[in-house]
């Protein structure tokens, strides 16, 4: 669950863990993953293919970086509900107990926007997670919590046979 929003560079975080998204094809040389590759983890730039939902980790100094395979360069991010589920699944797989994980506004960069990422649904996945997450982005926690509550209320009102699969992402219409 997102417990704090911080308006600062995630590389300055007090948290010992930093999580970010990578693609399943393993080409991660741009965006935030590219920054991690150039500063801390060169191997992540071309790491080979991995299954969606996989989490790769590397400790550098006093920080551990967690690369979460959340999307495909070829197939995008999937439907909104899938994005939410995958984000929760990835955060929950990060092997930390009681420690905070810092992250960024996943899906809001160029690649995310061009490939159908839905930041709201990705954020809801972070909120669904059992982990304590600090979101380094220009948002207020109260706004995120209010939107999350409205979305969960909306889902609860959907006909049971349709469930949350009724929601489509922008890319797939």
C-alpha cells in the first residue's frame, strides 16, 4: 500500500529498496530503467526475455533495486484490471519484510504512455499490495486514497457476472 507520497528524486530516498518497471523483452535502456542501468545495474539494459510478473533484484551499495516485469514492448500493458493485478503481484513478490519500497510514477514516461499504461490502475495495484510503498511523484496521498476508494466502490457496484473485467484500457478501447 502506498503510505507516503514524496516530491523528491527517488534516487535520494531513505528507503533501502527501489522498485521500477521493465519490459518482458529485456530491452530496458531508456526511461527510468535506463537511468538505473546507466548508474547502478548495467546488465538490466539488455537482460533477456522474462515472464510478466517476474521480479529481478540487485543490491548496489546500500540500495537494492527491484526490476518488475510489468509490460511488453510488443503487446503493451494489457487491460486495466490486468495492469492492477500485475502491479500488486510484482510488489508482493519483492522479498522485504517490514521495510519500505520506494518507487516512481510507473507508466507515466514516454514508453508507458505510448504502450497503453494506465497510471491510475497501476497505482491501485500499488495500493492493493501488502508492501509499504513510498511513491516518489508529484501527487498527494489523500488524492490517491480518494480515487482508490471511488474505484473500489465502482467495482463493488458492477454486476457480479461481469466483475472488474468490464474495464478496458485506452489502448485496446
